[in-house]
């Protein structure tokens, strides 16, 4: 289990680097969406719910037509016991 957590943390570092690059270069919104979306999922898996919510909300702002981001946002709220 520890190695899986280490892999998630390593993936987060890569996603943060990519997110910063895409933001700085004003790359396609879709690239920014996927960086934030995947980072949000990884953060949720690590139990970092507040950070996950921030990333998933940013992803939702970029692409309102992707149901998966709203599903994962709901899961994050649920796992963080924020069901209001």
C-alpha cells in the first residue's frame, strides 16, 4: 500500500508541474482540465480533500460538459463528510 501512496505523490508532483506549464504557456484548456482533474482525483485518494475540491472545481470551471468531474467532486465531498 505504501508504494501505491508513493506513486500517487510522485504523480501529483508531475501533474502540478504540468499544470503550471500549461497555465504559463496558455496551452489548450483541455490540457489544463486533465491536469486539474487527475490531480484532484489523486489528492482525494491521498485524503487531501480540501485541495482535491479546489482542483476539481477548477477543472469543472474549464469544462462544464464533463460529468466525470462532477462525479468526482461529489465523491470528494462525500468522503470528506460534506454532504450539504
